[in-house]
């Protein structure tokens, strides 16, 4: 799926309903969004608190007819053995891919050597999983994020990662450099208004994630619809019927 | 809240994020939607399968600054003692109200005497909870649903219910009859395109629920946003930023 004419667009779900809806809408591969998974359960994102909820979700989604890749934040542990055990647990549930990030809860980047150890532990334990190594160089505000991202990409690929995810990379020139310098499928985060799939395809990007976008769109729909009812305004969109959603959930 | 100039508008949430968003949008009382709670966890609605998830959600939402009333479907049991135990469990979590429905998974209405026993058991166990007795006469397609709804409303109020919910009642003449004949706050389901809050207020309705509407709007936002990204179309709405949603979840 990473080697077709168009980039793989991976929409990100956070519960059974969002995943079932995306599957029904025709997406045959979906990811999860850690913000959504955490937020649905009242947890903050990216603090390493949603391990149980992440595994439970993977278990729920196995009955959907789609490939599933799971955002495991930074692995919910700094211990390579524990992170490898998580990968095994998810693989046993039928998950085909993982995202592992090097951004830390305090906004800094993990030591690249230690991060490579996590990558290596996952690769050894679950060689068949597609391991997408995410570097948060652009998000963390380090000097020269482009060079840092490229260097880390090489470290993680050498340790066994299958692809590299560089969220927040946006400029075409940066993307071109990443594609040229990283010898593996490059995954970008779709930034509405700044990216189109067509542009990203032209630049050589192989995989495009929506991150928390769909979750944030859902949160927005909740309040905008409730406020429209309160104000007797037209609904912002015409939602599917009860019966249509019930059929979706009954799959 | 049931005795003000305008009806109490109760938007219905299904997870922490939807409830937090509604609270932040200014709603000081919210309900839950059993379709959403079930659907988020891969369960069908109204089959009595989501008891654990419903209780867990109530526990999560207690930290939000809002009053919470919980949709317990038909009580997740036909045993009055078990249904009363559920009410106690929820009251202990700070829940201030319950919705109990008399529609059955097979689309028929429960025996009204047995349903009144459930109402009575809840009332005895948790007299301070606002017990909203829902009759599904209009939904179940019984002959003369208006008369059935009025008769059941009286049975449930006699058993200790505090209010009556008649979803699917829509015609102004039916609503007028329900308001006149039911000596307790009447709760209706908001039907987009058929109701406005102003009309329902004029008819004497005291409480208006959104049911599964917000959940269905969220599901719709997920797929419409994902398809817009796929097709390089403008997003259907401009969702809040990552930082705004992160702040919401961190409350």
C-alpha cells in the first residue's frame, strides 16, 4: 500500500464507531489517533497513559474488514522489553502496523539511541509488523529540524523501522529533502489548507495521515450541532439516520 | 431546570470528549446517548449490553462541571433489584438523573406493570435521582400510541417517576395532548426539521433531548472530513486546533 501511484491515505479512528464508519466509507486501511483514544477516555494525549485503552480498541476493531495500524504514542514505557511486549500483544490481535513517536511528554525529543533500542526491540519481537517510526523534530522546535529528522530517520531505519513519519513537515522544499534523504516510505501529516494529496503525491510522499483531524472534526460537530439545536438554527450537516448508524454498528 | 421559561435542552454525550466539549460550550446539564455509548464500544444499541460501559462513562464524567443524567436503556436487566442496584451505583458516582425505557430489543413494549416495578425499585433505592420514564409507544408502532403513552406515563408516575419522555411524538396536537394529560415535566426528542425549541416551548414541553443526533453528527463528520481529504475538497467544517482540544481534555 506504500508503493502505489497515490499515497496511502490513512484516516485515524479512536473508537469502534469512527473506525466502522471509515471502513464503510471505503477505507481499507485505517490508523488510530492517540489524541482520540486518550480523549474518549478522559486522558491527556501523548503522556503514555492510554495503553490499556489502546489495546482494548485494537481488540474491538479486529472484526472490521480493514487493515489496522495503531498509534502507541512513545510505547507507553521506556523499557524496550515492555514496548516489545505491547507490539506482540497488538500483533496477536491482528494489527498490521505500529506508529512509535520520539517526542516526549515534556516536549523534548527522546535520546535517539534509546529510541532506536525501542525500534529494534519491536522489530525483533514482531518482524512482520509495519513499524512506522515517527520523529517529532518539527514539532519539538529543535534547531534545524530537517537535519534532525533525517538523522533520526536513518537511526530508526537502521534499527529496523519500515517507514518514517515526520509530522509538521509542511514546506515543499523540506518534504523534497525528506523524500530524497530517507530511504523508506515517507509519511506526512495532512495539514488542511497547506497540503493536498495530489501535491504530496507529486513530492513523493507515500503515506498521509489525518492525525487528530477527524477526532477534532467530530468534537466540533458535537458542539456545533448542539448549539444549532439550542439556537433553532439549521444543522451544520445532515447526519445519517438512526437506522443507518445502527446498521453500521451491527456489522 | 424543568420549570423555567424555556425547556431544558439536554444534549447527549457518549464519551469523555463529547461531554467535555458540550460542557465547555456552555451546557450545564447533559445526558448520555445509549447508541453512542454502545457504538463507541462496538455494541448494538438498546440490547442491554452496555451496562459496564455506561457505568464507566458516568465515572469518567464526574470531574466535569455539569449535571449528568444517564440513559440506562431498559436498565440492563429485567430484575427490579438489579436495576435498583444500577441506580445506586450511578447515584454514588454523582449522577443526578436516569432515563429508563420501556421499549424492548425485539421492538415491543414491556409489560407496563413490570416496567412500573422497575420504576418503583429505582425510586425506592434512589429517591433523590430525577427518574425520567421513557415510553416508546410511538416508536414501537402500537395502535393508538398517544393513548398508550398517556396511560403508561400515569403508571410510571404513580410508581415514582419524576418526568416522562415520549420520543418520536412529533405532531403539535399529540404534544398538546401529552402536555395536558401527563402531570409531570414532558420530555421530547428533538426531531431536526420538525421541531424548534421555540415551538416545543410554546407547546409546554419542559425538556428536549437530542438523543443520538450529536453522535450521528460526529460519525458523519468523521467520514465527510476523511473523504474531503481524500478528494482534496474543502473540509466540511473548520475543526478546533489540536491545542484547543488538548486543553478541553486536560480539564
